[in-house]
């Protein structure tokens, strides 16, 4: 019986830490300086140097990847909250 209680406690801790990590991923935003840099490069895209164009493309790839991670985290968090409603309150 003690092993089951410990297992439940371990399981609950894992669920709570997973929910917390997912919430952080969902809430992530680029620092304002980086957001401004991407906007600046995007507004000047016609006149960018080769180096700046490569930087812009790298930022676009990064932002797309983060958007996919954020969407996946939102979906996983929703499923976790549906399965364990008590986690939504924390």
C-alpha cells in the first residue's frame, strides 16, 4: 500500500511539473528587442544585405518553430487539463 501511495505522489508531482512546463511554453514571448529586430528586418527586406537576409531567414525559421512548439504545448496542456482538471487550478 505504501508503494502505491508513493507512486501516486510521484505521478502527481510529474503531472504538476509537466503542466507547469507546458504553461511556460505557452506563455513564452520573444524579448521586445528581438521582436523589434525582426520587424526592422522585415520592413527593410527589399534592401537587406546578404548577411541581414540570412539573419531574417534564420529568425523566420526560429519564430515558425516556436509557434509550432507553442501550439503543441497549448494542445498538450488542454488534454492534460481535461484528463486532470485539478491541475488547471494550480
